[in-house]
C-alpha cells in the first residue's frame, strides 16, 4: 500500500490544531505518518500533538523545509505528501485521505484535493459542484488548503520552489504550471468535501503581520518568483485563462 506523509502546520492556534488532529484519527492507517509542525511563538498555543517545534518561517518555507528534509533523509520512503493547513474542519468521518489517493491513482493524477466550502478564501474552482454526477473534475490548479501530491512531482518541484514563496502564494501555481507543462493530471473530488475558516490564522495572529501586510508581501514574492520561473506573458495568460480551468486535453478525455 502507498505510504503517505501528512504535514500539519500550527502557529499559535494550538486548540484548533488539536481539534483537527482528533478529527484526523480515522484517516491515520498504519501506512500514514502525521507530522505536526509547530511554529508557535506563544507557549500556551503550542499543539499538544506537536511532533516537531520549528522556527516561524510562514506557510511556504515551513512546508518546503520539512519536505526537503524528508526527501534528503529518506528520498523513497513516501509515495504521497500532504500539506495540511490547520484552519480546516468538519472532515469526513472515514479515511478520506486514502480515498483521495485511490482516486488520484484511478484518474492517473499526481495531485488531488477535496473540494472546499465557500466560507474561506479558496479559489472558485475548489468549491463543491453539486451537479457533478461523476464526482471528480480534472483541473489545472488547486488551492493549497490540503493538497495531496505524488512524490514524483514533489521531487521535481522542490528544487524550483524557493523562499520567494514563503508566504504561500504562488505555490499552487508553481505546481499547477509544472503539471500543465508535463501534461500531468490534477483532480478535485466533489464527493469528498472539507471546510475552511475564513482568514482564521490572520485574525488570531494580527500582532505579527496584518492581512494587508501579508497580502502585499505574498503578492511581491509571487511576482518575483514567476519572473524567474516563467515569462511575465505566460504568467498573465495562466492567471487569466488557465489557472482555474479544465485544460483542453482534459476536456477531450471527458
């Protein structure tokens, strides 16, 4: 059975993270490892399930450092990597992560995600399609609330992903563009749905960066990265026409 490595990031929201871990219990089979990365600066907000205390380097760099470390130490141990935000909730009461991995394998996808409710700031293509009879959709990119990523694409992308994307913005496009260029499938499930709090992390940690400051830094980092990674012309075309769409190739397959 494929081995899965889940990384859950906590930052000064210990009780919320603890609740999420307790919801996750039904999804932790013997072939799945959960790592709770805790970057809290307030002792009372550290998760009681923390497995590794880390410096606060924000969403992008915290996950990048963790994945890079695992790949260097045990490059072939895990088949799938899950980067899980701690501000998701109301998870399915079954092993939905394994179900998504199986869906990815059945659809020849290298990235798969549950659909996400509309409360949070997710991309529109992440919202559940109740009219979707088949139950899943091929897309070019997903919002990184809970991406499940095959090790083959993770190994390819990790060397390109850098600290320009430390605030998290742009990682979804980096992986999406890489899959688009390689003609690799990305799938969203409409049968498996999770919920996302609206800006919960920002609201609880405004003493560090305001929403506006975070947004400005994230946008600048994303812009700088994309200038290096792809041409400005393609980046605008991706954002405007491709990022949230089903590709022509995927439409033909349907």
